C-alpha cells in the first residue's frame, strides 16, 4: 500500500476525514500542521508571525519529505497551501509511494466553515467582513485549484463525512 495524502483548501475536512480514513484502514494518521508545530515548538500562527510565511512553507515541505521517507505508510493531511509551493504537487503525483486525494469543497461551504474561526488562520485573519472573505477565498481557491486538481483523485467533500469516506474507500480499494 501507499501513503495516502489528503489535500484541499482550508476547512475542507482534511484532518477530520483523514483521521476516520486512517482508523478505517488501520493506518496511523498524521496532520502535517500539527507535526510542524511539534517539531518547531511553535503554532502555525507563531511561525507566520515570528519567522514569516516563507519559513513556514519551507518547513512544511521539509517535514513532509521526512514523513514520506519513512518505511511506515500513513494517512497524511496536508496544510491548505502545502501542495502549492516548490513543485510539491508534481513531486507528490509522480511519487509511486503516494496516492493524493483532493477534498473538493464549494466556496459557499468553505465560507460557512471558516467564518467563525478566521482568527487562528493567518491567511484570512485580517478579513473582517463576509464580503472581503468571499472575495479573498474565491480568488485564492481559483488560483490553488490549478495544483489541487492535479491530485490522483478528486473527492466531492461537500457531502456528509460517512459518504465521503465510502467514496474514498471505493476509489482506492
Ligand atoms: C494554510 C492552511 C492551514 C495552515 C496555514 C496555511 C494555507 O492549514 O497550513 O495556516 O495556506 O491554506 P489547514 O488547511 O489545515 O487549515
């Protein structure tokens, strides 16, 4: 079997679904953001604020490579931006030990999910009105879709979690 990598925009359910998927197939689950935070001894927000976004992008790339170099096969939830920097998406798609799954969620659903928790998300923390949030997310998601759509599998993640899970299992096994 291969490493299973879940990717997609902020609040697309990567960690939530990733945990359930890992449990279902008896794999360990790793949340890349949490892994970076543990290794760096700082929260993602602190890393952005204190060291800058570029430092964070390099760190997530480095730790993802570490995880993929291990023998153990795992389910990994990436950060929303991980596949969009430094050729990461092409490298993942061409890695024979990896299956990539894009959890695709509509803009409307993303807005609904992130509205109450913008503060802990450095990229959208400054957006105070719903209008500004919609404008930013629409443009950002459009730009990032170029990378996300390269994934081996595109999963409709607007659906309830149990259906998403069945969809993934049906596609992979
Ligand atoms: C980011 C998404 C976040 C986190 C960081 C940057 C992004 O992860 O990595 O705040 O660039 O979209 P989640 O997608 O898990 O929220």
